[in-house]
C-alpha cells in the first residue's frame, strides 16, 4: 500500500475543478442495469470505488465503452446471472460500499440474487436493514445464510406499496427508488433521503421514462413502468470535494478558486464552513476563498459556544465533519462538533492530538476543539488513513503543519479523490507518492 510524504507549511494558490460526485456516480452506474438500451454518463470520477463498481458491471456482461469526449456508454443487454456467484464477483463486491445499490437492479433483471456484506469505510456499524425493510413491502423476500455470511433475496414480481423507511438512508432510498420505478402500481416512500445525488438519480430515471414526483423532498411518489429506456446523464460536481477544498484553503491560508460549482444545490456546505468563520465569495458558478490571517469560530447571539453537527439533508453532510474538525483546529475560538451518525469516525483525531491540536474527544460522537488560530502551529508526524474523509482531513492538516508528515494507507484517500496529490501539487503543495 502506498503512502504520502508531505512537506507542510506552504501557501497554495490557483484554481481547481472538482471531480464528478462519487456518491452520485455509484448510484447512476448501478442504475444502468435497469434497461437494455444504451445509457451515456458524463463526468464519472476516476477513483477506485467507481472502478470496482464498473468492474462488477463488466463481469456481469455490461458493455462499457469509453467515448472520445470523456463520456462512458453502458449497454446491459446481455447479462450473465451465474457471475454473481463467482469468487471474483464476490471479492470485488466486498471492496466498496456502493455495491449494495446493485441489489434492486439485479433483482429486477434476475428475480433473485445473493449478496455478501459490502465494503467501504470502517467507521462504525453500517447495517443493511434500511435496504431490507424498504424493499420487503414491494414483495422482496430476504433470507440470511449464516454459513456463507450472505443474504439471498427473491422476488417474482415487484408491486407498489406505501413504505415507511426505518431510517433516512441514502443508499437504501436509492435501491427503493430503482425498484419502485419498475414495480407494478404506485409506491410512496417516506421519509426518503433527498441529497443532491438522490435528486440526480431521480432525474435520470425520469429521463429514462420513469414517473417520479416529489423530487427534492422527503416524500417521493413513484408510478412504476414496465420498461425504461436509454438516456444521457451528466454527474454533478462532488460537494464533498468542494467542501474539502474550502477547508484546505482556510487551513493553509491560501487563496483558492473552485470552479464549476452548482451553488444553489450546496447551501449546507457553505453553512458548515461559515460557522467556522471562513469567508466564501460566490462568483456565478465559482467559489473564491481569500487569504485570511485567521478565521474565528462563530458564537451564539448570547456568546455561548455553538455546536456543529451532521444531519440528514439539507443538514450538514456527515462526510464533511472530519474536514470541519481540521478547519476548527486552525480557527480561533471554541466549538463542540457532534458526529451523530457513526461511532468510529472521530477516532482519527488522535493523529491531530499527536500533531499538537488542542482538543478533547468527549466520547465516540463528540469532540471539543480549542482553536488557537495561528498562535499555535501543528507539527508534522507519521499517520495512517482509516477512511476516505479522515484521510483527506489528515492530508489537509499535514499541508498546514510545520515540517514533514507521512500518511500511510493512502488507498483509502484514492477511493474518493482522483489524483489528489497531482492536483494539489499543481496549486503549490509538496506531496510525494511513494
């Protein structure tokens, strides 16, 4: 496994374009299995999680063609059902969390499927009950094979139903939307996830002939259709990469311009960083983060400490919390950051403490940060990336720190960030991939 060697303390400058959304790409690539006609996707990020899902489709028999203009064509006309039981398919399936969104499309194509536990970040319990309980009302029966640690799902015919989701799961909602789009009758999903990438999946399915209303809300109504057609779809820029670059600019006291930003869709991202005192200037479809001598954490009107916490959309995305922690460490003031969703995501702060950060991990979900601004600089150290967002947060911290840092297990970062070392080096960073 590779590692990064980072020479910190350098001020960056320039423009950077965000990659296509990782989370959207995983959903819409899985959705190409819903039709035997050609679907063309643009702005697919070249990251390992996406590569693994595309390999799964290739194993199934999907014809994937790279176009000269950067797009990819998918044609799932002829699929091999037996492939899903092979060792190579199962091993690839367990490498990425997004593979779970093959569940509904494979049920539609094959009527039955066997799945093992998907991979992804190890950030605490990540159950699959939202998928099982969401799809069960549509007529899907699930069985657990303890000997193989696998689930079997069967459904002769999907039928519409009123579905009360056990939690507002993004991937659970995506699976249910895809299944309901081809179920007989009407399906009502509540409370549905409504993140931008869920909205994008809905818009793509509508372009394919699906009938979905309530897009952008937590109440979706879907009238099933017997068949879906091909379409062309462009993936949104990655809001989490945009948030990463905002944090990077503030922490390294750099002037950065982020291009190709769909500003109206990403209000929770701006709110998160504005609470930390980071200045963000909007310029049409660009964001400019100017050099700030120091950013000061906001307080309540009465002067009390604020709490920053993740929430379902349109709340602050859970994946931004790690970046917010690093930005707060470099700010002036106190803040309590509450990561509600996963009980292991904040454990990476041990590395920040070793670098000299003033913070206390109160429990697995909460960290109290004493930001000392520029009066106290972090020092380079040796670290390891435990998940995608912890990895990019540590990389940002290392770029701001004095001295040299080493980050091991950078395959985690590569899962979500395309050629991040080359792109940041182009802004003036010093990152060596070993």
